[in-house]
C-alpha cells in the first residue's frame, strides 16, 4: 500500500512535500480545510473551468433541465429541436448542436455517447436514471446467484419502471459500452456479466507442455477486472459461453484456425496471453490491442511486457525464461543482428524472431514499414456489420504480411480508431478528412444506409471526380433476415442508395458471408495495387 500512496501516478491530491494530506477529525477536523482547498484547486484546473461558452448553450441547459423533469431520455432529433427553440440563430447548423451536446456531456449534465453508432441517436437527460439501471443489473441477487448469467426476463423484472419503457435496447447497449456485460453467443436476448462468473477451473487452463505463443503483462498497479473488460471488448470472438470466466477468457477467430487464452492473475499483478493454431499470431495481436486500449484508459497504468523464450526447453516449460520488451528494443538498436541467450537452454536466439512471434516490431521493422509504399484504406459501415468489419481488419493484417515482400503496406483506418474529443469540428468531419486522403474506400451495407456512411460515400465520390482518388468499392451483404426486424425507413434508405448508385453507373457487389467478401476484395486488391 505504501508504494501506491507514494506514487504520484496514483495520487489525485499532490500539493505538498508529503504525497498525501493528513486528516484528523477528532483533533478539531485537522486537515479538512486543506483537503477542501485541494478539491477546489482540482476543480479550477479542470479543462472546462473558466472556459467561455455561447449564451445559447446556457439557454439549452435551462430547457434541458425542464425537459428532464418530463422524461429521462430523448432522441437526438428532439435534443436538436430544443437547441433550435433556445436559439435558431445560435444553432443554424448541425455542427453547433453537436458541439453543445459534447460540452454538456463532458460536464455531466447529459449523457451522449456520440462515438457509438447505436447510442448517438439518444441523449440521456438524467444520468442517474441510466446509472441506476446499470447497478440494478450489477447488484441483483438473482443474477449473482446465477453467477452472472442474465436472462431475458431479468431486464423486464428490474427495469419495470415506466421511464424504462422502450429503452431496453439503449440500456443493454450501455452495459456493453461500459464493458459490464455482453450478449451470449447463441442467445442474444441473454447476457453474461464476467465479473460475477466463477474463476477458470484448473482443468481448462492450457497445459504448459502444449506449444503456443506466450506473452506476459506485469503491472505495478493493476485495476481489478481488466480481463472482464477484455472479455466484453472481444465478446464477438467468444465461440462458447462456457469459455468465459471472471479471471479468464478463451477467444477464437471466425474459422477456428487459432485460439487464444487470456488469464488474469490479480494477486501477482499480471495477465498472460497464450495463442495456438495456424493464425495464432493474428489472434494474439488482436488481444494485445484490446488490452492496450483498455489499460490506456487508466491514468498511470503502464504494464511491462515480457516476451518468453522460444527455445526447445522453454516452449514446454511452465516457467520459461522471459525478456523485458523494452530491454529487447534497447539491445536491438546496438547491433544489426541482435541476439539474446536463454538462461534455461543456453540457446542463442535472434531478437527480431522473438518479437515477431508475438506480434511486436523492432525499431528496424518499423523503419522498414515507413520505407515501403503505404496505401491508405478507409472502411465504412453501419454498426450492424461490426463483426464483418473486424474480420475484414484481420484479413488486411494477413495481406500486409504477404505484401511486405513487395514493399507495400496497407494502412487500414476505421471510425473506431479516432480519439473522441471536443474540438472545433465534429467527429464526422475528421472521418471525412480521412476519406479524402485515402487511396481506397470500402463501404459495407446490409439492411440500412446510415446518414454518416452515406456522407462518407459522397465525400469519396466528390474527391474521386476532382482528383481521381480514392477508388470506391461498395459491398452489399445478402443474408436471410426476418422482415419484421427491418424498419421501413431502413429499407427506404437502401433502395434510395441503390438508385443513386445506378444513376452513377456504379454497380455494387453482393457478398454472402465474410469469406466471400474477403475473396472478392482480394481479387480487386491485386488489380488495383499496381495502379496506386
């Protein structure tokens, strides 16, 4: 405990020589005034404190407070109407409305998850209303008795207040956004809450005698439940609901050509990644990216990465020799061909090979990539094709390994890659800039054409007319789906867009599944790359 008290990364209050402020309530509240002043100083240093905002935003806040007394959650269109009612001149365009909503979200007046396609259409006026709904699920005795298995009837039982009517899908999505729970693989109306599950039995832990890629993350401070968040983030890769626990998860790619086991050892402050199969390297990179994104959300949480030795003795050992990643990088910079020696097997190994096996690059690799021809690609689609989008991303990673021999690197950009921030432009404008600077734009469609995906297509088309780039590819997914689940407005958006394509003489391509999509695009990719 003393380490964390003295570590500046984990101290919010750090104003004196001491790493903490002493409080002694029995001694006439000694230290209380200092703590109060420290809190005031923290508030003053917040990024929005003292920042000037348009008067119309204050008027919106007043109207929002009145609206919040009537309903806890409204559509974004309704929020837009409120803004215009406050000042039609101050909110003359969509950008003004977005900026105001982002600001009110950042100071906690409303909740608006503008970076999530499914939640951005809703504005929550009563943040407590949403938090209470989430905690009803977390704290429910029945769900805890079932070890985190949430049945479809639980939502109706717990969210029975009239204010939650018609909002179940929004609240369920919040459980996913907060990485608290996620839908079961084959029962989408039921959810899994990993934090309430049992620990992984020893019989499910992969034996150390098996051959697999390994990687270890060691933390000086590790927030509890990191692997639960990883499970939620990578839930689409969980093929069996029985393979997720409160301290571990097994994931697999679409074709089951690789598996990865991610296990948290909280008491030793480490997370281990193990991957096996034909495409083990791709899957372990996927897990590493998820773990990096989640740990980055915590201030001061920077794990040390340890790379296990891959010599004959170590690959089957439960305690292989490990090398600190930062050391391997430092050593590799000193020599053209850098090597290390294993303590166990006394075998000499190339550092570059060690790093490649677990998806890491040496500075030399990164330099090589910068010297290759970079082809910028933007992938656009609605949220309903999230799984296809992720599989397409893995496909491009594999293509990059093949294209490396030709000194070509495809830089794939997705809307998830952008940092959410309050800026002078709306986030969609940042996407549009990326579209304009891309060499290739790929758009995927299924039951609807969202307004932002349509906007990205129009931006790409206009830039192509003026500059001859980007090359545009549109793919429509063909799959059986109940007509009752499709909204008439969504069908209309698809029909209107198809007519728009026909008028341009642009013929879309139909794909039946992800494998079909990858095959068709690969054929096009081989044709287009020589022209870029």
